[in-house]
C-alpha cells in the first residue's frame, strides 16, 4: 500500500523536484530531501562572499534580460568569420591579422562562456566555483588575444604562418 502511494505521488520525481526548485529557488526543506544524500546539511554562514560575477556579456550579466541580442551578435560574428578569415589569408596585413585574432578570440570566448554557464552551474558547484570558472575563462581569453597580438606585431603574423605551413613541401 505504501509503495502504491509513493508511486502515485511521485510518478514523475524529476518534474516534481524541478517544480520545487523553480518555486523556491533553493532546495526544499522537506525531511525527504534533507535525510538523503541529495543535499548536504547547510551550515550557518560566518561571512558573506565578495566575489563578483565575471561574465562580460551584458545580457548574461542581467538577471532577466533577453538573450536575443547576444545570440544575434554571436551569429553575426560567425557569419563575419566566413569572410574575415579568407580575406585575411589572401591579403596578409597587420589589419587583417588583427581582425582574425579579435574575431577568433571573441568566437572562442563566447562559445566557452556558454559551456561554462551551462555546465558549471551554482546549483551543482555552489556560488564560488562558477565565478572562478568565468574568471579563468577571462584570463584564458585575454592571454590568447595578447599572445596573438604579440605574434602579429613581433613575428610574421597569423596569415604569414598559414601561408608558410601551406607552402612547406614534404620530404621525399
């Protein structure tokens, strides 16, 4: 009889759990959830966290904004890459190399930011780990852009390297 009652009330436990999460924005305090391994027991906070959100996309920083603008910017950049890369490789120049560097780094940053936002969620890792992940992403993107700028201005540039690789003959 008890199993029939459980089956009837929890026929779709994932949906029931999701509804309680959305309704309360925190894990429910019911004894069923606190007695299991689903949530650790909460400890009282002795201090408040001063780590700020590192997301640089203005739409993702806002709590209730529309993501359409960012999505359109990402699609526009993806389409622009189809022209920037071939033109930059056909006509090598510092301007072309700089456009290639900036557009590739923006493209990889937005892609990795979406991955970090989707998979390093506060509900799974707490509030500090996602902020650290976004900070690390900013460091990686800045280091990548800095490295490409350094390579463009102090060496042969991105287009020069691609041309050199394509012109290398195989040893026979």
